[in-house]
């Protein structure tokens, strides 16, 4: 038979056995659950690969990057609200077109223009230039105040004119009780200094002076140090102060708030009308502006201590876990299969050497060696430093596989031995079949079902080992469940109450492990009697 | 019928061969570790930075002297000290020489920890011979992991055959589910959760376990005094024991909880294979009392396999659980290994790999001998 024919028959045999396997697995109830869970893992993995941004791994490792800096830190999942917890949702409001705009020159200000007061309309503030006014309506239903309010700006690409543009930013909150409090004011600064990475935060201490004067006039509170007010500024914006036994408290006001943002553009030497024209043409100004209410809860799975969205990290963990598990399992099963068949089929001295080698392999303390190598390749001082995280991950996977095929090889060997002495194999030999033909035609196809069961069973092992390595500091830079757990573990005391940080990754690891063990178990019980029959 | 041990030549030859291959295994494992550490040049980097730190400290000390020695003098002393250290650490020798040298010194445990962090885990001041460090941390691992493993093994041995008789019962199903459940959960994750829940939230257990150093060592001291015949140490032993229990009950419970399922499952599997054998059925059919069936036909047969996993598990437990000990911050063997690796203390790493593999290899050999005694077929 030609090589091609041999390969075809092998592939056909594989497909047929896969098909019969699947139908048989579906018959047992444990098998059904396992298949459904495998499907779940695969579907979520594919979704994660499609939906997640390409640079998620880099972002994840940089805790001061966007969007984490816009998110609440250590916030539980949003759905705890449905269990009776009174929490504040996070909200991102894009500011697209201004509510009002007006062109103001010094001369206008001098003459105290009525349209100006009407347009900007608050508190006699007098920004000069091309002035835009944005309003975001916000319904506050919680008796807690939000964690912060963030103004994030993304400037248009750099140009000569853009570099010269100055912006003056004023942010006010109109509260349900009718009071208007000026939260922050940035004097004219170069527009390019406002980047997504350096947003304006209402809680920033440097704006304290701005709001204090307003606030103290409105509420007339005495006997409380100004620092207390500054520290509690966000609570102050959303509540009415009261002094209880010398310390400051706030009753949060529920109801309709108006966030008012005033942005005044000016370019030295250019008339405000021309500045407006440039902005309308899209030459200068901002590509995007966002007003972010940083709540006390976030997303489906909350955030970690650094504000990272755990949903994204957990989601990215799916394909990585599946890849780690399958790669390690496939490599180790292939080695085990090949070595086992060779050992069993050829016997004699080859067999003896292989068996002694497997003995040795099984006595190697796997985890210590893995940790040792993991540390050595990630230490930048080391001569064998592997700088790429992917490279280190691949190395770990390969090592897990290389150290883990011994058990399978022993079983495969005994199977090959028994198949070798079957009459039809003897007959095939007698009519002059080559060893290759006997191995691929008679021996391998019978072992493959068992090998598949072992493959499925050994998927979780590699994933759990890899997660364990993460815990004690062996990193490769990809967000995995192990990495998330290891971050939680490093935070120790501050993380103990953050169940949403610790439970989901561990539960998913356990679920993955359960899934593949259940599937492998079903496959094995299915394969075993067939093996015994032979 | 007395068991007569006919130790003939053939048995001796089998055992000798096993001893030989097991020693070879031990040698290879240590050699691989030595190559990973020294052969890659990692060791050199670490030692050089240690020398650098020491030279810097010395130079500062010299310059702070009153009156300050002349600069040439300082240079000379520093150079001499550097050369001395290079010779001490063997950095003047070629790599293959150092790999072999480390290897040979490991076999005799003639090693000294080079990092202060390692000494800190042991809880003593440097200089610290590695053998000494291991002698200090081993009791801690035994207290946490070996004791837990013994508890699990005893429960498994008692319960395994018991549920093997009741296959398919509710208890059997419950135990299988439990085994599957703990098999799927990483033990260090259970450890994390339990520290968070019992240590931080409920506050019924310590949240930091490093303190255990104190109690283990003072318990050791009191025991030595007691052994010398001084009964007054008895009360201090009780006090130490109480503190030790406070520190160790959570780790022991976690390790027991995590290892129990798998052990019961193995014991059950071994027992089931035997209870379904024809000769057991026949023995029962001919009216032998259950007790006799159990003693004569079942226990004898399952003793071998059960001893295998119990002894290998005990040997394995001596090496400590690297991750779980790190999570508990429990300064045992596993944590010492972690500390040694994270600072690149290769003598300690080598010493630990050697000792844990040695224990494992000895356990394997003991099992071989036990097989010869238990299984007449080997002797035939």
C-alpha cells in the first residue's frame, strides 16, 4: 500500500472512531454534562479571541493604562445590587455635541454681554475664546456617593495649530436641591496636555480650593478642618453635610443631577471665530471627550485592587487555559504513544532502555524542576533569560509535556505487546507486511481511542500546574486565571474581602478540571471494555 | 505456618539491581539540577552579585575608619578580598568543574546556604550549612503536611474497604463526588480561601503563619529537656503544643481535606478489585465468617498496593508542598525551596532536591523489600 493510502486509512479510522466516541459519550449523563461544558469552554474561548482587544495582555500588565484608570478600584460586580446592596453604577457618557456654544472676546466680557450670561449661564464665570457648554443629566438613586467623576479627553492628532491651542476647563454640578457647585477649574493649559492617560479627576486634591469657597458659602459649616472636606470632596458634591460629634458626615441627595462642563478654546493671536472654524473643520480640538461616573460596583465580575476589569481578565483566561492544556496534553500524549509503541513492538534492548528511562523520568520531582527553570528563564540577570512572555509560556508547556508522558508510555507498551502477539498480526507478518504497516495499520488504531482518553484526562493537569507556577511568581505576562489569583494573593490582607477577585478564577480552574476529567473518565470507561475484549 | 524468608541469591540480585538503578536515578536528578543551576551560568551571575555586595560593604567599612586608610591600601585589601571570595565560590574554575564539584558536594551535603533570605526562613543567623537548614525546616513540614497525610491515609485505609463493600450506596456516591471535587480544586486555592475566610473574616485562625518558627523550635527545646529526664519541661511542652495547634490546625485541615478524597478513592479501587474476586466470593459462600474473609483473603492482598501509595505519599510529603506552604507562609521544606530559588541560592536548592529525592528513592527501595516479603511470587 502506498504511503498515501496508509495515511488515508489512518485518518478515516480516526474520524470514524471520533464519531462513534462522541455518540457514545453522549449516551451517559456524565458524558452529556462534560460535552456541554467542553462546548461552553470552547465557545467562550472563541468569543474571547474575537471580542477582546489585541493589546489586552499589554494593557493588563500596565495598571496605570486606560481604561483601568477610569474604573473603580476593588469594586464588586454590578449584580450584587439585585441582592439588596445599595450601590452606584459606573457610567461612561460620551460628550459629542455641545449643548450651547458662544464666541467670547475680552470686549464682550467688558460690556457684560447678556447673551453670554444666557449661554453659559452659571455663576458669572467668564471663560474667553470659543466656549462650549456640555450638559449630562444624571439620575442618582443610591444613598452612596460615586467614587469619583473623571473627565477624559482624547486630543486630535498633533499639528502646529493644535500645539498652540489652549483650553480652559470648568466643571460644575447642579444638584437636585438646586445648588450649583463648581467642582474643578483648569486655567488655560495647552490642549495637548490632556491625554487619555492623564484625565481630570473631581476627587483631585488640587481642586480643593476651587470647591471649598463655594461649598463653605452654601452650607456654612464650622468646626471641621478644611482637609476633611477636601478628603471627602466627592461625598460633599453629592450630599448635604452635617457635623456629628465633631466629625463630618454627608447625606447623599438622590435625584436628578446635571453635570455641566465648560470648555473654552483659545489660540494666542487668533480670533475666537477662527478658532471655532478650525474646530468645526476638525483640525484642532478633541477627538473624544468622556464624562465618567466612577461607581461603587463594576461590570459582570467587578474589578481588582488596581481597577482592572476582571471580566476581561477572566475572559482572556479561557483561550489561554484551553491552549495551555491542549498543547501540553497533545505533546505528551504523542511522545507517550510513539515511545510506548516502539518499546512494546520492538522489545528487547530498546524496550529495556526505554523502560529504565521512564523509570528515571517518573522519579524526577516535576514541580521543583519547573519552578527552577521558570525562575531562571525569567530573571533578566540570568544568562538564559527568555525575554518574550510567549517564549517562556511555550517553554513551560513543553517542559510539562516532556516530563509527563511516562505513565501513558507504560500502558501503551503493554497494549502494543498484547496486540503484537495477536494472530492477525502474526499473519500479516507472515505475508510480509512491513513493521511500519503493522504499527500504523494494526497497532496504532487500536491504541488511539485510549490515547484520546488520556489526552482529555491530562488537559487540566497542565493548566493547574501553570496556575500554580503563577502563584509563586513565575510570570509570562498573559492574563490567566492563575495570574489573577496570584495578584489577589500578593495583595493578601487587602484582598480577603474581595471574593469576586478570588472565587471566579479558582472556580473556573476547578470547572475546567472537572470538565475534562469527567469527559476523560467517560471516554475511558467506554474504551476499557473494548480493550479487554481484544 | 511461619513465613520463612528464603533470601536466596536471586532475590538479592534483584534487590541489588533495584538499588543500583535507584541510586542512578538519584544521581541523575541531582546532576540535572546542578546543570540547570551552574551549567547555564545562572549561578555565576548570582555569586558575582553576592561578591559585589560584599566588596561594597567592605569598602564602605574601610572608608569609614578613623583615620581612613590610604586609597592604595583600600584598593589592595578590596582586591585581595575579591580574589579570596572568587576562590571560595570556585568562580576561578571552569563551568564543568563547578558542575561536578557542586554535584559531589551535594552527595555529601557539604553545602552552605549563600543567601540571608534562606537563613531567615530557617529562622537562624548565617552562616548556615544546608543540612542544618533542612534539619530545622523538616519538622515544620512534618507537622503540617506529613501529619495531615497520615490522618488522610488512616481514614482512607479504614474507610476504603468499608465502602468497597457498599458499592453504589449513598455513602459510596458521596465519597466519589467528594474525591472528584477535591481532585478538581487546586489545594493552594483551598488554602487561599481558608486563610481569607478563617484567618481574616472569621478571625478564628492566624492570618500569618511565619510565627510558627518560634513554637516549633521551643517545643523542640522542651522535648530535649524532657528527654534528658527533667520532668519540669512537661508544662512548657503543653503550652507550646497549644500554640502549635493554634497555628497548625488550619493548614493540617486544609491538606487533609484536599488529600483525603484521592486516597479514599485509591483505597476503594484497590479493595473493590479484591472483593469482587472469585476466591473471596467462594470463601464467603462456603460460610466463612466475614471477619475471617476480611483478614485472610482481603487484607493480605490489598496490603501491598495500599502500602505502596501510603509509603510513596509519605516520602513525597517530606518534600513539602511548595505552593501550599508559600500560600500559608509556612516556613517548611517547600517554602525553603521557593525562597532558595527566588534568590538563586543554588546550594540550598541542590541540597533540597537531593534530600527529597533521596527520601523518595529510599521509600521505593523499602517497597521493593516489602514486596519480596509480602509476595511469594517474587521469591519463586
